[in-house]
C-alpha cells in the first residue's frame, strides 16, 4: 500500500543519480523510489514541514532552486551566482541525503529536475522563495571537481536503414574548434579531449535544443544519445531551419533546387496595347541554372516526400519550393505591366519585392530595347540623306528605328539645337521601304518653315506639304511629309485621323503635356504604327507631364494617370523615395532618349558658353515705386477677404514688382514714356549693346512681357540701333522673314517674347543672349538660350541675366542657384508658388534690401 505524501515526507530522502538524468530516483520510503519529476511535489512540501526529515527538506529546497533555473532558462548555463549557490548547497548537504561527492550530487539532481521537466513539459507554477540554507544541516565541504570543457552539439543527417533519414548527434569542443566526434564515441570514452566530464554539457545542450525542436529530446531516452530516426515531417521542419540547431546534410544530397519569378508570353507575339492579358507571371523551378522540364516538375509535385530523385541524384525539396511547385502561377499580366516587370527586373510578390526574369519572346523584346546592339547589324544612315550624321545623331536614328520597328514609340528629348529634326528625317527615309505612308509632323506654327527648309535641304526630292491656313488639303498625298500646327490639328483631327500615316511626330511635345487639353485629346485620335515625340524639356514641372508624353508615344506604358500618380509621382516627388525613382528610371529609360550638350561626345562639337548674372541697381524712382507697392500690397493682402482673393493679390504684387524692376514706364503703363535714366536694367543693356555691336556681334534680347519688348524697341530705335521684334501675334510668314533677316546679318539686335520665341527657332547668328527679366524657370530660360547655342553655332556664346539688386529678383536668383525646396516650387508654378507663404515670409521675400 502506497504511503500518503505526509507520511512520505517523514522518511529519509535519498537521491540516486541516473543516466540519462531523468532516470534519477529519490527514495522516500522503504519500497518507494520515485523519478525526481514525480517526487517534486512531496519534496516541495517537505521543505516547509517541521516534521520532515532534514534530507527530505534539503532536496525540496534544491528542487525549488532547480525549478527556478528551468523557469529562468539557466538550467544548462549557470551564472557565477548560481555556481556559488550550488557550492553552498553541497556544503549544507545532510547525512543520508545521498552517496558520493556532494557537488556532483547537487549538479546531477539539478540536471534530473531540468531533464524531467523537459520530458513532462509541465506548466511550471510560480515558485516560492527558498528556505534559508542556514536552517539546513551542515556538511563538511569537499574539493571542487575540475571544470569540464565547454561543448556544443550538432546533427549530422544520414540516409538511414529503415527510414530515409537519421540524425546523428555530434559533439564539438569550444576550446578546440577542430575537435568534433559522434556522441556515441564520447560516451564510450574513446575521444581524447572529450571525456566523460562533458556529458552533462552535452545533455544540457540537448535539452536546450529540444525546446526549439522536440524530436531532439528523444536522444535523452537512451543511455547514450547516439541518433534518432526522422519522419518526413520532421525532416521538413529541419529544412526550414531551427534556431539554435546546426544541421549537416549529406554531401550526396543535392540542394541546388531553386525558384525564380518569371514573366513570359502565353502567345508567340501578343499585342502590347490591345488589353489582352497574355503574360504569365509564375515561379520557374530550376536545378542550378537549368529549369526543370515538365516531366521533372510533374515528378516533383507528385512526390510528397522532402526529397525527390532528379537527374540521378536525391534532391532536397524545402517546403517553400514545394508550395511554388504546387501553385506556380503568381498572376496574369497585361502587356505593359509585363514589359514594366521585364524592364525594371523586379516585382512585388506577397508584399515583398523580388527579382524577376523575363522569358521567351518577352525576353527577346526586352533585349532589343535594353541591349539594342547585341547580335544585330546596326542601322546605317539612309543613302538618300544629304548629310553626314554626327555619332550621337546616328545613335538616335538607330534607337528610333528599333523602337518603331517593335511597335513602340519613343521620346527624343535632346537639348535644343542637337539635331532632332535631321534625325527624324533620317528615320522617315529609313522606314520608307517598309512603311511607305507619309509622316505627319505636328509642331508650333513658328517651326513650319524650319521643318520645310530642313527637309528640302537634307532629303531633296521628298515631297513636303503644309497642312495649314486656308485651302489646306490632303488630296494627292501619298508619301513624304505633311506639316501641320497644333491648332490646325485640333480643328481638323477627324480629317487627320482618317488618313493612313506611316509615322506621326509631335515636335515641341510639351504643348500636349496637359492630357486633358483639347490639343492632347485630338492628337491621341490620330492612329499610326509608330509615334515619336520631340522635346528639349520632357519634364518642365511635374512627372505628370512626362506621363502625358509617354502615354501618347507608348499607350499604357505607365498605366492610367491616377494610378501613375499613386504608384510613381507621389513617391518620387513627394516622399523622395530614391529606390522608387531608380525603378522608374529603368522603366522609362528605353522609351526616352535624353542627350545634353554637356554629355561626352557632344560638348566638343559646340563652342564654349558663358553664363553671367548681371546685378543692377534700381534708380531712385524705381526704389520709391518698389517700396510703395510693397507697403500698400502687403496691407491689402493682410486684409484679404478669403484665400482666393489673397492668392490673386500676391500674384499681382509679384508681377508689379518685376515690371518696376524692368522700367517704371512698363509698371505705370505710360502712353508716351520717357525712357532714359529711369531704369538700371535699361542703362546696363545700353552698355552691353555698345560693346557687342562694337565687336560686330549679334544679340537676342528676351523678355516675358511684350509691352517691355515694345519699349525696348522704341528706345533702341531712338538711339539708331537696328532692331526687330517677334512676339506671339507675329504671323507665321513674317516670323520666317524675321529669322532669315537676322541670320543674314541684316539686323544685329533681335527682341523676342520669351513665350513665343523660346522654342523652335534657329538663330545661330547670335553670339550673345540677354534675359532682360527672369522667367524663374531655368529650363525655360535654357530653351531660349538654345536658340543661339545649338549645332551650327561656331562662336562662343555669352548669356547675360539682368537682376535688380536687393529685390525679389535677387532673392529668387539665390533660391534657384541654391536649388532649395522653395526653388523647386518656383520651377513648377512661377509666381503662384508663393501664394501660400505667410504674411511674414512674403514680406521677407519682397522687401527692398539696401
């Protein structure tokens, strides 16, 4: 008959160690030997029972300490304080508590507690504080045993006899990293340097590993922890990696199976722009670099084991690869989405960005776009072209030829004056044998004459027709070029859309940067097998302008405008995400050829250009007008009735100040103005012109105000300086005559309205450019400067920007030079950029500083 717990606590508690530790026993009665784990409740109560034998109370106290170590995770890695407590327990061990070295007994008892807890996996209760050791019976201390060398363990996976795998326990010395042996050899005492004293450390390491991966715990069930047989699910768990467990797989077991994301066409040559979802986005499994065949993939999916026999070799199949083999399809993509993935080389899969490879026909197209000169005979200049193309122009021709052959459009975004016109003429001649239809060129009215002259010059005999003005007609047009303006195209879009064009070209394509404008909508209605945009400024203000151009040349490339803003523009312009900007650049780079005059191979072909900011002082009259206008306007702005009224008054103030800086007569709108000695800018212009004309130079003078241009014309005429004026109201035939007169050297000073003459004109006779007032957008000013600084210019070009000192012009010039955030907003919105400034910020911007 078993004794009650109260009766058991009155007997002497004798501990006898076991191997493995969990087999250790505690004798609580004559015929009651219990495993340590089962004896814990009795021992815990005995430590607080005054009637209990001292040995029972002692082991109860040690047991509670052992449970605390387990709870704290220190059972196999005692701290210095823990070791000190072990020694104190050994010193206090009463008689008849056990036989052997007290320190060894305490350690083995603690191992038995920890091992028993791991096997039973109990929920440990909160532990009470230990009873003071001074209450226990003292024991004569014994010398400490030598410290055992530190070890770690690992598992070596082998092909087993009855199952596919078995895990063999290996012991590694931390003192000698080269010393490693099977645990069975260590237990047999056959390994020098890893003697019996390391067993406790090995068992402790096993217990730690069993917490992360319970099958390891089976090694504790035998007298010597040699090996364990593994079931398939246990192997799969190991394949996924177990923290704290090092695994060595057989060398003969292949681990070369991998999966990569791949996008490929499901048809031989799908339509990119038809909207058909013809591209499979899927996982492709491979051994090394060789994709699995359909038969091998079927063999893999049918086998449910963690290894499969592939190409005469056992190969591991990790769980994530099996899932990808079972369900290879990630998504089905439309044409432009597939091309985006192919060009950027990455895509988001399950919230994670992964590298992606294109395959089949899509990879062929990607290679044609991204690596144009690989394995192909390069396009040569057409024999009918009456000119020698420069190297960069020939590269432009080859790029346009490749893109249009693929049915994709492109934007040639060279700086002004680098020969975009001759490149397109060469493209027309190159395409003529395969696409005999005419090329439609849509351009500003000011460029019609230039296009006609360039075609006659570089492609003699090619028909050119202007579709513009009264009596315009397409009757009899079979080939060659048809030239029209954006305005005419908008009016006659239905007529132009009904004609079979071989190529449509939009020159100065920034005219359609607003996709909602009638001009942009009309241009999109004109079908063609290829579309080419020409512009020196693909992005003047925002990325949405680039979207408008590329969505016309290559519809669908960047998705819808709202999707584009969410996916790209906001993250690049707003969040300044450089990684997104880099992916966007890889996507659009093949569709946008951008060359600058500063690029290697181009700069040597152009003479030097010198740019100078010319500060001028205000006259007394200008300063008084400036200060009075600032004072009155700021007061009115402060009292504005609502935000719209305030914004309007701010814009009006900035325009007024710029006009005062130009000349008081412009601001005051004088009918018969006196011009001399009233404007610092005008006085400096006189000095500049005197020097330029004395050296037989020619000069372009740009202003954004037609009124100011007329005042300059009046002033220079009075001084006997020959001038001519071009503005937005100048008829097209007269524009061409003005350009020719200047190029022929008949007039040395050409006054130009910046908005009307900032693009499209070839004025290489000029070796000086004067910006009388600032547009506050360097890109626009650079376009104007490029009327003179372009291919064909043989003399150095000097650019003069007149800036009124101490004024708002001075502050804006500093901001633009420093490229600050406010400057960025100026570039995109002009005067409107300042309408959200506070009253104090606005006052600081516009106040006159001496």
